[in-house]
C-alpha cells in the first residue's frame, strides 16, 4: 500500500514527521511526502492508495485511492476522512 503525505512548503516539518511516523509504525507501507505544488504530479506518478494532506479531498481519477485524510495544520480545525470517494 502506498501513502502520500502532502503539505505546504512552510509545513514541511509536519509532512516529514507524519511520513516518518507512518513509515516507522507500518514498515510494510511505501510512504512518500511532497509539497502541495507537486500533489497533482505525485497522484499520477506515485499512485497512492492513501493521501494525508492539509488540503480537502480531490476527486480521484486513478481509482486506486482508498482514503483521503484532510489533516489541517490548525489544531482547532477538524480532520476529515474520505473513504473510497
């Protein structure tokens, strides 16, 4: 299973820590992190099954995306999880 973590450049520490935590706790997963500017490209190239991002859910055209976790950087904002679209 492939997991993509995507956050803005100024929150690169968040994305790197989240990606490392996922990889450390689930070593059988392929984990990649990228900047939001590269999100569209990474959705095509890496073809993730799960996306963790500060951005809202995007329509998946690849049909491999099982979950999208919108995890805002603002602690007072609620996270949203979209499963299978």
